């Protein structure tokens, strides 16, 4: 893992952005903000966050349904483990881990699973952009957040167009895949063709109005709950801002972590600072709020993810090695059916 150039780039980006975030900090003032916070209220926000994660799991369940019906209870640990991997390692390794565990436990191919996860992430982006637009109607938006919104809208817009092209016409999607596969070396063409076919299978939920409607409702509810957590932590720090401002914070901070850094450290804090810059809150209080909020988002998920890994008899090292090393197809349903037995 540590030999990967992407890992070191992610760490470097984190350090640079954290330096920008902390530039000009009055450490006495930020220490006072930490000391004055109501940590009981901050910790009471954690059940709200894990409920938000449950609704994101429900969304994934809807996206998987055209391929296989899997209960939300079985998918929830997979989602949390994926979040944990993203929190520890840059380059979105958690998405690969989610697809790997889904294959091992439920028999869904990794490439098809990744197809559903791509759609899952597009839902995140579109929901957050909607929140940013709605919040911008009632609140002032900084120039940095406005720029972030334009860049992310362009990126997700391209993603939506590509998915539309791939799912609205099977013959057209096959032609696109054939063109790409023909550009590859001969020894990998057959494998690439199979992976592409499975990936397209993972996009089939986009053809189901029921799956799309369920996924959209679950997506909005999950992010409303996460924004509620941000609001509760904001109240713990005495920010005194309306709920619509926390929709803006949730959108800006989470769109910023599209940058591949470990746990979004750096982009998240900077995005939070940008979102709150137009409001009458002391800058060092904003910094303290962003640090505690992000710690609450990262550390409990890492702890719970490790617990779920133990429950399915998989170590952290295996989790990071196996997705990259294993080839499809694999024996389905192995994790969680032996050893400590899963959930």
C-alpha cells in the first residue's frame, strides 16, 4: 500500500490543505473554543449519523435489487467497512472493498458491484448539489463554494450523461464498450470485455423507476440526517446558525472530499471553513467546529468498521490486499458464513 504513488499524493494533498486550513490560527482562541464546547450534545449526534448511514445502505439496496435482493441489515456492515477503508486510505479504496465483500458474501461480481457503487456516488453528488442550490437561496455563498459547485456540477453532469448513454440503449452501450476494448492489448481484451459486461449489469437499476424513486428518497433522507448531525455539533459549539446553513456545510464539505485524501482530511475542513466564511462566526471557532465534526465522522466509523471486520473474520491487512489480488469469479458467500458468523 505504502508503495503506491496515489497514497503519497493523497497524503501530500491532505497536508497542504490542512496547512491552508490552519493558516492564521490563533491557537489560544481555538483552544478556548474546544474548552467551551458542549461535548454531550456533540456525542448525541452520533446516532443520527449512523441512522443516516442506514438510509445510504437502503439506497444501495434499491440499486442492487435488479441483480439481487439483499437485506439492509446484511448490507449495512459492508457500507460501514467501506467507509472505514475510505477514512484510512486515499484513492477511494473503500469502494473496491465494498465490492469485494459484496462478492464474497452475496455472489455479486465485483465489477457489477462497482457499477452500483458508481451510481450510489452519483446520487450523493446530485443530492449535495441540490442542497447547495437550495441553501444558496436563503444564505450567502462564498466565492470558493460557488466555484466548487460549478466544478462539481460539471463533473457530475458528465457522469450523468455517460450513464444515460450506457443505459438507454443496450446496442449503443455495447458499441462504446467494443471501441474501448479494441484499444487494449490482446492478452487482456477478453477479461476486459467480461468486466465491462458485468459493470453494465451494475447500472441496470437506472432502468427501474421504482429503484430510482426509492434510491432518491433514501438519498435525500440520509443527507438531511447527516446535516442534522452537523447542526447538533454546531449547537454544541454555539454557532447559532439556521439549519439551512448546515445544508450548505454538508454540501460544501462533502463535495470537497472528492479529492482523494485519507478520510477527506484537509478538503473537509477547508470546505467547512469556506461554507461558514460569510457568517458572523469567529474563524477559530469555525476551525474548532470543523475539527471536532470531522473527528466524530471518522473515528466512530473506523471503530465500528473494525468491529464488523472482526465479525466476518477478515483482518484489515486482508481487506486491503484481497480486492486487488483476487480474480473473478470467486466462491460466493464465504465471508460471514464461517468463523465468527457475520451479523
